[in-house]
C-alpha cells in the first residue's frame, strides 16, 4: 500500500507554500485558501514537487498542476453542525472526497491503525491540520472514518489511521 500511496500522493507543500501565514514553515494556513488553490491552480504530485517548505512555486510547477484541478468544493460540516458524521458519510457514499480541518492534539502524532486520544486531549486545543477522509466503516472500532494524512507512509498505518465517529465530532473543525 505504501508504494501506491507515494506514487499517487500530491504535494502538500505546493499548496502550503503559496498560502502559509508566515515566511517560515511553522505558520498556519486557511483550509479555504488551500481549496481555492486546488480549484484555481490544481496541485502537483509529491514526486514532482516534494515535501519541501523552502521550495518556491515556479510557473513550470503551475503548468503541471493544471492537470489536477478540482471543479468545486462545498462545506459539508462545521464545528457546530448537527449530524456531522452522517453528512460526511453521505458525501463519501456519493464518491465525493472530504477534506477536513482538524484540531490535532499531541497523541495524534503517535496514531497507529486507530487513533486513541488520551483523556487530556479533550480539554485543550492544540493546532489545526488539514487531511482527507477516504472511507468509513460503521462496524470498525464502533464506527470510524479512515483518514489519510500528508505526513508520509511512516506515520500511522502507512499514512492512514482510523478515527472514531465520536472523536470526529469533537476534533474536526471543518469538512
């Protein structure tokens, strides 16, 4: 799975390097700004751009990205939306991918096949992070979404983890 994921992954840096809030690699970015780059410019494959925060986007990169533009995006759920889980499952069942902005506590860094937040994670907010939901299973771990992260195949289960619906409801800010 890891080789296939790496060959088909897009560069998070191509988008981030154009929208980050500071000149260093530690500033945040808006998920809406990221989606606008995907809609207006597209993205480039990870193998073509890499995961390099210091790299500037060139006109050649932008030409490569045009092949991978999204047509549109719509808000499915916000932090206070009722029935967030059901709305996301409906979109996934219609073959519509889901991008999320999620508050990630420190325990998320060590996620394995399933992410198990510790009890302190529910009290303190940490930092936001964008990822994709690629599937769901009502029976797995009591009902969970499969999350694909941009941190490479050494993270989680070859770049993926499962997040229980209850944790999704609590930690996801936007979908």
